[in-house]
C-alpha cells in the first residue's frame, strides 16, 4: 500500500515522518498470549491493546523490536518489566522464538522477539507465518 500522505510530508519537510501502524498478526497474538499468561494484568493489557500503535520496527538479525505507543492514562502498576514468557513457532526458524514485553512508566513500550541462535535477517515479521503461540517451553 502506498503511503501518499507520508510521501507528501517527506517532500514538504525533506524528512520521513512515519505513520502510526497497527499491530501485525504475530504481535497481536503474542500480546494476547501474554495477557492470558499474566491474569492479574489481563485487564490492564486488554485495556491498552486497542490503543496500541506501532511507531518503529527493527529486525535485529537475531529477532526484532517493535516500539509501541499507547494513548493510555492509567499505568500498569506494581509489575516488573519485562513481562511474559511466551514462545511461538515461526516459519523459517527451526527453534521458533521467545517474546518479552517491556514497559516504560507503566505503559506498554516495546515488544521484543528473540531467536535461539538463528538468523532472522531474511524474515519479514509483519507477514511471517507463525503458530503455536503460548507459554514458552524448554
């Protein structure tokens, strides 16, 4: 999909202004699994997820970082970051991936996906096939 508005802003300002994006299917599935895994936080996570927008994505070659923006006033309290012990099978990776959710000032801030010593350089995490998202094993 062509981001005509973004291209127009680039032309006017001479710089790239990223548009806020929605969560990918993988990102959404991982956050859903984390909400189920941490019952005392399920309400808080559930309340923030509909307002979550992606501001940056980075494939590190060993996983990814998705930086998130949440328009939420009520922070998630009394919780140590990172959250979650979630894993998933990922197309192209023999050993799948693990995931952690980082908070900043009580707000959802960054989703981290990490491989188990496999390269992720060629994986498009916005479109990758995945399955078996749930508690990490082994």
